[in-house]
């Protein structure tokens, strides 16, 4: 079952916090998550997403939501 991923706050920082919480809830490291993407990214890139220092594109966010089994509806 998918959990709610995003609420009304869609800022990069808020989205990043939700990604981090969901990733940690699944027991994945930043390296694990980055390597599961169709176009793999480094742990550093995942860290930047989670801190809100780099925007996550819609395609990557959709992939991340699928990997972490969460929804952003």
C-alpha cells in the first residue's frame, strides 16, 4: 500500500525531507536509492535532493516514489 508522499508544501526542502523519511523507513542508504534509479545518481546527488539543495525532476521523483512505494498525489 502506498503512503501519502507529499502534502500541500511542495518546496524542494519539504519534498527532500519526505524522500529522506521514506528512504530511511525502507532501510535504504542514499547510495542504495541512487543506484536503483533508471539513470543512477550518486549518494551526493541524493543528499542534495534530500536537503532541498537540488530540485528533483518529475521523472526522477516518480521513480523515487515507486522505489520507496509512496505516492505524491
